[in-house]
C-alpha cells in the first residue's frame, strides 16, 4: 500500500523540464531543431509522392487513337548543362551556409564578430541558384519543352519548381537573419534562426542532388 | 484548487496580450487557438448537417423545391454531397478533436505553458480558416460547387468541362484542400515537438494521459499523410489549369476529345487513399484517447491495460498506412494485391478489439458515474463496435465489390468514422466545458441530447446497412425512377425521418452550449474529481496555464481507487511515498 503526502515540496525540482519561463539558448535551439526535423519529414513526404508519381507515370503506356494501340509517350528531356553549374553553386552555398552557421554560434557565445559575411554570401549564392534555375526553364521552353509538352517535361518543371519554392523560403529565412544582424536585435534569436536555416539549407542541397540524379539518371 | 506539487514560481515567456485583436483574434495562446478551432468546427458541422438535411429531404421528395437551393437537380445533389463530405471530414472530424481540444489541452495535460511554436500555431489556425472560407466560396461562384465527391476522383475532378461546378468551384475545392493540408502540417509539427520536448518534470511518455498519446499519434499520421494529399492536390491543380496529364487519360468529354492523354486516374486514387485511410484514424484516434480518459475517470478505476492502449493506438497508426488499397478493390486491382490489402485491413481488427475489451474491462466492476461525458463515451464504444464490425465485411474484396457502390459503405463509415468521432467531440465538450468556461453544462439538456443522438444515429444507419445490402446505390440523386429502388423507398423515408429528429436534437446541444456559458452552474476547479494536470490549475486556466509555476508529476494519469490514498483519486502532481506502512 502506498502512502500519499499532501505537503508541497517545492525544493525537489528547481525547474520543470519544459523550462518555459526563462528559455535557455540550448533549449530554444534544441526545440527549434526538433521542430525543423519534424517539418522536414512533411517535406520528404511531398517529394516521395512526386517520386512515386514520376515512376508510375514513366512506366504507363498510353492509348494512341490513330493506331488504337498502347504506346510509350515518355520522352527523355535533355537537361540544359546549366543545371550542372547550378548544382555546383548550390553545393558551394552549402559550404558558406555552414560557415555562416558556425560564425553565428561563435558570435553569440563569445560575442566576437568575424570578418567575412558568410550569411550574405549564402543569400547571394542562393539567389544565383534560383536565377540559374529560372534560366534553365527559359532554355527548356526555348527548346520546345513546356510544362504540358510531355509527362517527362511536366515532372522536370514540377520537381525543380517545388524545390525552388522551398529554397526561396530558406532565402527569406536568411534575409530575416541578415536583417536581425543589421538591426542588432536579439543575437540569440538570430543565432537560432541561422542555425535552423542552415540545417534547412543543407537538406535542400541534399534534396536537390536527389532531384538532379532522378532527372538525370531515371529519364 | 491547485492540488499537488509545483517546481517553483517562474514568470511566463511572454506576457498575456492586451486588447481584443491580440487576445481573441490573432492570439498566440494555445487555449484561444483551441477555441477558435472548436468554433470553426462547430460552424462547419452545422453547415455540413444542413447540406445532409437537404439531401435527405430530396431523396424522399425528389421534385420538391427546397429553401436556399430551390429544385434540386442531379448536379445540385452531387455538389451538396461533395461539400457535405469535404466539410465534415476536413473541417469537423479533423479540426475539432485535434485542432480544438488538442490545442487547448495537450500543453496543459503535459504541464507546459504553451505550444512549442505559438506563432506557427496561430498561423495554422488562420490558414485552416482561410481554407474553409475558400471552400464555402465555391457555392457562390459561377457554376457552383463541384460534383466530384469528397474523394475528387479524376477525370471528373480534373476537367473543367466535365460538368457544372467543375470550373472555378472545383478549383476552389482543390485550393481549399491544399490550404487545409498546409495548416494541418504546421499543426502536426507543433503537436509533435510540444509532446516530445515540453513535458513537465516527471511526465514521462508512459505517464501521459491517453488523450495526449492520441493527439501525438494523430499528429504523426497527419505529418505523413497531409504531405501526400498536398502533392496530389498540386498535380490535380496543374492538370486542371496548366494542361498537364498526370491523371487524365485520353478522354472524350461532351463529344469532344479533351486536350490530355496518357495520365492515370488510378495515380490519384493511390495518392488520395494513402492519405485517405490514415485520415480515418486522424478523425477517430483523438476520440479513442478521450474515451479511454472518460471511461477511467467515470468508472473510478485505472484504465485497463494502459500500455496495451498505447501500443494498440501505435499499431492502428502504423497499419493505417498499409491498407489504402482496400478503397480501390473496384479499380481492377490484381487479386494478389487485393489479398494483401485485405489481410492488412483485417489485422487492424486486432488492436481495435484490444481497445474495445480494455474499455469494457475498465467499466467492469467500476463505480460508474453516468455523467453526460460518460454517456457519450459509452455511446462511442457502442458506435465503434457497431460501425467497426462491418469493416471486416468490406475488407473482403469479394464482398466489397458488390457492396462498394451501395449505402452499406455509407452506413459503415458514418457510424465508425463520422458519428463515433462526433460522440468523442461531444464527450470532450461536456467533460472540458467546466475547465474552458468555468461553468457546468446543463445535465438534463445533455441527457436529452445524448438519447436523441444515440437512438437517432442507430435509427438512421442500421436501416441504411440493410438498404445497401438490398443493392440501393449511393450517389444517385433519385431513387424513384428505378423499380427495385422505388420499392425500397420506405427505408429512405424512415431514415430521413430519423435524420430530422436527430438533427433537431443537435439544437438542444447548441442551445445548452451557449446557455451554459452564461447561466450554467459555477464549476469548481476539479468538478469531475479527475487526476490529470488540467484539473490542478484554475478554472478557466490563466494565460500561462499554471500561474507562473511548473508542475512536477509523480503519478500516472489514472490513479483511481488507489488503496491507501485519502481520496478515491490521486492527482498526478501528488508526491507518493513508496514506503509501505504495513
């Protein structure tokens, strides 16, 4: 049989595990990283769906009304070589993003400001990538491949476009962090935003490599 | 009352907002957001119910001119059907149990001051609200609301020229669903992070109330499922407006070849049902968690098999992702594939039975208090069994194929997914109303509401099973033009009469809800003598839930009739000395 106490022992735990009142930097960072990880699962599901649709549609025959036979209507899209350059730009931006992340954490912890503006450089590289993708779409259109030309071209625009929209979200997060740095507001918040944006950016880089390989090798 | 232990007095991370807009409209407080979700769902359920009433009346008086809609043409009937299903599944069954009660009570039940990301929480509500407005707007645009049903099967849903309502109305439908998915994903992110990272000291996972487990698992299902529906919706929108052919094969519409070819309508079905079946559990898991809570509280007994309940919910969640094909037996699926989906579907019967027997085991020998929430919890168990028992019928491809297009399926899923979940929402409303509004709901009105709803539900849906087995086809706007269906008309008439009485009963609930906010008996902080953390704090809870204190948890959530305890319940915050005295 258990014996129950009705007295309060407030010294037993100086603080609850959730620590809401005075959130330490570590708690904020951990929580934000966990939230990001969960959010990335949702994004992964979007791209898994697109991939499964890609694979299914690629294997489907189509009824040709002229001959009344089933034919394969999937054309391989010749990807503009600019995509390679864009990929390199994004990979480099991943490096600069990581340096920006470490810089922001260092700055917050030791309050020493480093010289090279890695964050701004990453934004620049990210925007270059997006402009590069826009140019790729122009080139595809110029060669006769529009969104609705063929199922394969539909998927090229769908996958690259959805990735670009997600990356643009990352650029906005970085611009927010840059703004926070310029206005010198809450270095703690800025460090958290940069850290989260960095992990998001790394995910977007890996995701792009995956999409690129899918479009290149599973045509 | 604030019984139990707290870890000291601490200020809240953000101060209580001042001013109407920040406090009640763009609020960051999870309790206000929970109420916003709840009242959105309440509005939606009455709109959805009105649509079902129009359909039911039309089915027995096909030539009658009805208020608001006039004479119902077949297209009008299909648009009512589409909007009824969409509103009920998304904006009621998904919104109220998770967005409403989950938002309000998950942080309090785990001892947190708010959700992990309050701004995201606010955003998820307003995106959901916008989705509802966009959906309702479909009624008022040229051509009206879409005809393609809540499942939106292409080619009908993908072709603007396929019928009235398939123009702008269908576009608004897809946009609404996509927005809803975004809101649900943001909400799922918040629920999962909050549960994993913000539990109070001592609130281990296995000390969480089963409601929290249910919200947590539901959020995981939502995270995995809504992304897929969002993708499917994007493809549909592109097919409709950008000339792509993801879903549309070579097809002739109104004598003209459509400008699409090669797409697969089955691709939509796979993507949709990969979301759609987990959606069934997204709707009912919170009700299961709540039922466990209520059965334990009002039997004054610990829940029978707490861990089994948790593992059963997890199993249901996992299996829920492996059975989507049972919605597609009609599609010409390979018998081997159908067999696999059939076996997995029947396997869900095992954890479902575990839960049912555990509820019965909890009731067995309990000191049962037949309060309004308890009535609805028992009603839930009853409906869950009655609706669930026809699941294994439909899981057999050989039975599903003749039954699939009949009212049998309508009866099945309305009982188990629709009304059972709604009973969960009612139970939650009666149970937590005192905590949310500081007053008790009127018990006599609640009893009338329960008995009308309970008897009425069976009166509607039990005959509907038989009507379906007699091969009465669903989605038909008129049953009087076909000889064998005309002979079955008395069944339809009975069902409609039962529906009218049941719907009338819901106005008793609505009246009680608002009347009790002002005139209900004042509630104490713990009127049900329950043990979980929301009952340790003031009524209604302060802005930061525990008035600057962080609770410390020592007990499981269902410590009722514990030998040696001074009362027949032990709060989760009460320290226990394990040393036995004799």
